[in-house]
C-alpha cells in the first residue's frame, strides 16, 4: 500500500501578514512540522511553495505552487513518481496534525472509501447571515469543521484535478463530481494557523526549578567556578568542576522539558565527566531541550554562600550563561546569615528557575 502526501504551502498569508508557512514553531517552521508528520506515513512527500521562494525542505520534493490552492495541488500531483494507491493532501497551516490522524485517514481509504476527510464537531451555534440579519440557524448536530490531511484514491484525485474545478479544498470538488466523501474523527491538535494569534496559541510555556550544592574542597589549588567564572576562594568538591550554578540551571531546564535531572545525563560515577567543564554540560542540555522543540526564555538564579563576596562577578556569570542558553539570565547572591552548614562556610548552593517556550504537546 503506497501512500504519498502533497503539502500545500504556497499561500501568501495575507491575514497573517506574510508567508506563515515559514514562521518558526519551536525549532522548526510550520511547513517542516507538516512534512515531518507526513513522512511518517508516506513513501514520498511533495511540497508546493510560493513561486518566489527557493528553499529546501528536508525530506520532501519541492515544486512551484500556483495562484490558487487547486493549482498548487495540481502541480504537486504532477511531481509524483509513479501512481501511489493513496494520495493525501495536507495544509502546512495545520503543522501539529498528529501522525495518528494521517493513519486514520489512510485506514478508512484502505477500507474502501474513495475520499476521506477528518472533521471535528462544531461547538458553537452557527447562523447564516445576510445583510447583517440572521436568515436561519443551522442544526449544529449535523455540522463538522473539516481539517486536513484529506485522503483520495490516486485515480479519484486525478479526476478532481483534471476537472478544472476550483474549491476551498479538494474534497469539495470531489463532492461536485459525485464522489461520496467519508468522515473520520479529526484532532484538536490539527488547528489551522490563519493569524499570528493562532500561532501563539500553539506555543506553550514550561517552568523548571533547579537546586545544586557542593561542599568545600580540601584539594589545594582547586578553583572555585560559578557560572563559568572563576572567583577567589577554595573550590568545591565534585566529580566535575563543581559549578553549582551551571548545574542548577541545567537541572531547571531539564526538569521543565520533562527530561529529568543533570545526574541522569552526566553521572558522577562516569569517568568521562571527571573534571568536566559545566558550561559544556549546560550546552549539551540546551541541545537536548531544543531537540524537543523548546527554547529557553529566561533564567533566574540565586547563589547562596557565606564567602566569598560575589557581587563583582554576578554580571559576568549572567553574561556567560546567556551565551550558552541564548536567553536573558539574572544571577543574584544571598548570604545564609550564619545558618547551618552554608552559614558556616562549608559549601555553596545555587537555585535556578528556567522558563521554556515551545510547541504544545500534540493531543489526540
């Protein structure tokens, strides 16, 4: 059973204020998200782009789209290699359509349907309005909001394209040609991005809290490193360089991303991390977080120690961390006022709060 997907991404985004398909959503553009889901079920993916855009979309073949949606679909269809059994047509403006939605459409096609569309029930009361007046109220129990991907047998879509008819989507033309259009359950995640607010609604925030502490080291000459900055004073006992500030920031970041803690990634029993530069460990955590479609928005950290006095170094620590996480960072210092082991100068602790921003998890 061969499946191909045509991704329509040739629009100008007039209501968005520009070509929305290239806007970033997490660590990918909208069109890249759409292609990623399509690749999971397709032997080939064809993307129709605006005529003025010369861009490579990884995992897909690109073609020049047309002035209308129907023309873009025709040009993408013409670029197919061979005649796959099923062809899906998907909008780049629905970047978070889950793979399971693609699979539902394909399953219904495999069960004998000629045309399949995903749809969600309509929650609002819908009224027909003409000249500012309601002419009738529609029965919402029978109404559905149609999404993509829409699925077709190859020959059916060829007929839709060959008809020369235009429609808001290809299923509309299939209806006009007399084909029965079957419906499967849609997905709330397959929301369409039309305006910038729609895009913002797809982005969520996550907050993580990190805490790290190390005792003073009795090793002669061991430097005290905090936030990647060497400051006067005895160093800290640790498997790595003992940078409690970097460790706290990393822990907060990993926690916000749902990955775990820094000890899960860089075990203090692993010889590979003996004396490791904690800025490099922090950079590795940033790469993991970005791999999940998240980015750091802000870091707020506090170092707790009796000595040394850290105020001359705090701004440099913040700048150093900013250079790794690519986001604003604030580093503060507090005295423990003689309370407990920290108050006796027996070690250093650091706390950090990290705010992440990224794609809302797709739910189906």
